[in-house]
C-alpha cells in the first residue's frame, strides 16, 4: 500500500486492485485509490497510453462533480498519484 500524506481533509491510499477487487480483470500495475476506506479512483498502466506517460489516473464517476480534471496520464505512478491528489483536493 502507498499513501499520500495528510491533506486538508482526505488521506489517500493506493491499494493493489487484486486486494480491492477479488474478481475482474487487473494486472500488477493496477491500483484503487481509497479515501476514508472508500474507492474514489484508480491508477493503472493501460494497454494504450501517450508515449512517455504510461500511467493513467481517473476519479470514479461519482466523485467528478466540482473536480477538474477528472483523469489524465503521467510518466510515473507517483506523478499519477500527485495529479490525482491535486484534482481530489480541487486545487
């Protein structure tokens, strides 16, 4: 598990998909993002991504309101988590 430190109101944790979603399709580069124990998004390495940005992050649809952007690509998993956290905090 990987976490992003205390934020104004939320503490985000990365949990491997196999630990969060016992059924379904996922690989070793697939993580759920949790806030207060609830899945609020996902960070993963998709089959197709822009060159140099192999990691995708996305907020779960229920958490889109008031947040922009709601998804994106990054060069590293840590950069994807930072972008996710920025959108989550509504920076």
